[in-house]
C-alpha cells in the first residue's frame, strides 16, 4: 500500500489524497466520519480534500441516508491521469516555447599544470567527430593513441609547428618550419569548430597554463590563426624563400612582427 501511495503522490496527488483514495479502494462506501477516524485525519481537513477529489472524479459520492464515498475504478483513474498528463505536457510546451530564452553562456575555463592540460587536449581529440586543427611544438607522440583513434573514425588532423618532427600518420597533416629546438612552449587545439584549447608554458611561473572554451569568436580566431600559419609556410616553400624576402613591402614594422621575424630566421 505504501508503494501505491508513493506512486499516486508522483501523479499529482497530495499525501492526504493518496491515503483517502487507497483507503476507499480497499474500503468502499465510507462516510467522512469513518474516513477521518480510520486515517486519523481531522474531519475539517477531510471535507476540503474529499470535496476536491469528488469534483475531479477521483472519488464517487452516493447520496442517501448517509453520504458514502467510493474510490474511482483504477483503470478509469489511470485513463483520467493519462489525459491530464497529456494536457499538462501540451500546456507546458506552449508555456516554455513562449519564453524568450537567453543565449547560452560560453564561459572560459582556466587550467594549470602540464598533465591536466595534456589530459584535456587528449579528451578534445577523442571527442572530435569531423576535423582538428593544432598549433604546437610539443612532441606529437604525446597524442599518438588519440590520433590513431581519430584515424579509425576518418577524422583528419591539421598541425602547424615550428618544431622539427618526423611524426607520420596518414590522417595527420603536418606543416612545420623544422626548427631543431623550439623549447616546446605552446599548444593550440580546435575540435570540430566547437571547442578550443590555448595553452603555453610560462617561464616566470615555471608552469603550464591554459584556457578552454566553446566561445564562437575564440574558436574562429584560433582557427584562422592556425590556417594563416599554414598558408604562410606553404607560400614559403612554394617561393623557396620567406614571404618578406619576396614581398618586403608586406612588413608593417610592429613589435610583434619583429619578435616573429627573429623566430622565423632560425628556419633560414
């Protein structure tokens, strides 16, 4: 009986309504006095509840010398509850669809520590379903099992790197400046244009730090950055010399440009 009461309570019934229905189901034809006495609920409380149940068709009333109450036949009750449930679902759908939904927030999550960051990068790789872009000078063997998993799913990985590497896998396309010693201090990863991870080694704190997000603008910025690096290196090999050597007027003479030029000179 307790289980039945719990189930009724989960279907729009209050505790008192559940007790009254189950009592009348087992003891049909009871007066309010008898219900109150046997359930140990005050008559004033019973009158209010049982009148509501009668109005809703959950209990039936037989008028005569005494007013006797009966529980609605179980199958009929279930049909009534099912109909009420469907009505509520339809009404809920209308109500929810009328609410102006606020845009989902896309927070930035910060991480510290090399192992945690590599773990997150590997998770993003394993979750990829379409395509991956990376910019890193870390040893690619760190992700070998993930790349192998992606190969079985026919997911391509496009990697830009300053570091020299002999890594070879059919679904991993590497565009490298082949610098012997870059210090291994960066990792950018975009998965399916849905998630991005940007990480680097901070020499002042002697620690790896990272930010990961699903922010659309951040994803686009990092994706474009990796693509532009690949375009530039392909142009370099196509022209057989650096882009600035071929087109010196491209320079805009910024501090960032000078820092980048020093690194690229290592490749000449």
